[in-house]
């Protein structure tokens, strides 16, 4: 199964920039989207269906033009879980899961901490999400959590670790949480195959950051430890330019 995760920073805007044409070429079995910024009724779903994504699941935020996640699939899942059951998370449309027989795929959009209030919200979310996943893994051990975590794990994952040491997304408390989350039973699939520096998934729109590759790696396909022997490949796809993020890919054996 080939899975691509992509924070599109507005699915309708991304579609005007060639998202559909790119998707036809990329051709994943499952596409996880984050930050769709649209209600389901506002999305031209037929364009995705024409590419074979007959099974579409959209979880929008209550606030219009904000947040939201989706899973588009060529194969019908045996079950889809919209949200986490935690009201404050689900109002912002941040968690969606589809189960496919022997594995489950989640699309996650973890909050950013752009100011002190949102940082507190993010830290609360992180703690509650860890508990949620710890419980979920009991029933669904073969879990792949795809998405925008809004955290760089290590210094290798950010272009300027010194200057960004006190910036949300690279704060010690955030990095410590992500490190602990991975150590609770998840593989950073990209780093499993690639330990090279200068591989990023998000770039600021300011100061020509993308052309200069001054980026952050904040998007991850985290694969549950029991799936290690099924990992085939994982990569970042920076050539796709429909967003300030780029897609990330993981492929696992059936």
C-alpha cells in the first residue's frame, strides 16, 4: 500500500495550482490530507473520484476556512473513525482514521503554537493525543499516523536549529514530546531509510525560503513498530509545490 500525506494549506487553492494533475501521476492508494480549510460541500470531490478515489472521508473544522483533515482511498476501508471523541480536538477537525484489514491509517493535523494561548492548547493536545493513541494501539496495533505534527524532531530536521531554539515547533518541550511519542512504539519512516540532512517538508513563504531550502521537517508518516518488517520505502516529495508544505510518502507491504 502506497500512502501519501500532504498538508495542502487549503485544498481548493491547491487544486487551482495543479494538485489533481500531480495526484494522477503520484497515484497513491491512500491520500491523507491536512489543513483542507473547507467544508465538504465546498470541495470538487468529483475531480478526485475521476482518479479512482471513490472513497472520500472529510473531517472539517467547525470554523470555516480553518484546519480540517481528509482521507481519500481507492479501496473501501472496513471502518472509518471521524474524530477522537475529544470534543475540543474534533471541533477543529484534526483526527481521522481508516481501517484496512491488517492496518489502520490516520490523518493527523497537530496544532501549531503560534502564540502563548495556542502553545498551551498544543501542549494539552499533545498530552491527550498520547493517551488516546496509547489506548487505540491496544485494539489497533498496526497503526500508521500520517500528518503535520508541527514539530521538528531533531536539529537535522531544521535549517537553523540555533536561531530557532526558542520558536514553537522546535521548543525543547515539543521535541521531547515527539521523541517520547516515537519511543512509545513508532518508527519515523523517513529516517528509517534516510539519515541525510537538508530534507524538509515545510518552508516559510518569506525570504525565498523554499528556493534556498531553508525549511523544517514537521510532517511525518509514523509507523507502528509491529509494521517494521513491512516497510518498503519512505521519502519526501519536494517537487510538488501546491502548498507551503510538500507531500511525504510511505509504502508498506500488504
